């Protein structure tokens, strides 16, 4: 069994330690002030057109709340769909994945400036509930449910005007 597979198996065993109402948190922290796009770019390796987070409203320990402003200028709207632009589900999933990567990019105790890192997403369980169109502002909420070394189990949701448009549970392996 490879190291990431072993870590995932261990993480699955640990997940039985919590309940649906009260998951077992392994990391806690304080809420930080909002971050603009420059601060987000210092923590994530993504760049235009693949940077899917415009601003982080709050973050700390196990949670992050980020924003993506969806504009008509996004390149994927040219073909998805002409005359009826809808944000592709995979791009919504990428917003959630980048929010999770933002969570994992911080250093314990908040010491120093975090460096951008690479991550691999596995075991994606994505539910798309409503279409996202130009002009929408996505609020992306991601929460680390479990952490074990460089592996993190995440639940995330995306809402527009307080209406959930997508939700997901996935595992991130940081490299």
C-alpha cells in the first residue's frame, strides 16, 4: 500500500471517532482578517485563468469562507453554453478544491508567510443543485473534518444568495 493510500485508510478509521453532529476536530485556530487577491496568490500556486478564489472573507484553523465573482468574461462561458451561459460543475468543484488547498497552505501556529503548495484531490463526492450564471457571487465554505499528516478530509459547499448550489466531500493529499 502506497503512503497516500495508507494515510487515507488511517483517516477513514479515524472518521468513526466523530459523529455527524460533532465531528472529531484535530486542528483548531482563530479567525483571521479578510484577504485580498494578492494574499490569496501568495498561498495558492494557481494563476489566471485558473485561480478560482477572488477573496477570502475569513479563515482559521479548520474553516475558510471565500468568494468567487462569476463574470461573463470567464473563458468557459464561450462554449458552455452559447446563448445560455452556465458555469461548468467541474469549475465549481475547483472553487471548493482551491478553498481546501488554502486551508492546507497555512503553517501551524500561523508563523511566517506560507508558501504555495501542490495538492491532489481524491474521492470527490459532488452534488450540483442549481445552475451558476454570470453575475453570481459564489460563497465557498470549506471545512477540514479530519487531518492526518499531509492528508485532509474536507466538506465544502457553495452558495449564491444564501442558496446552496453545490456541496461536496473529498480528500486532499498535499505534496
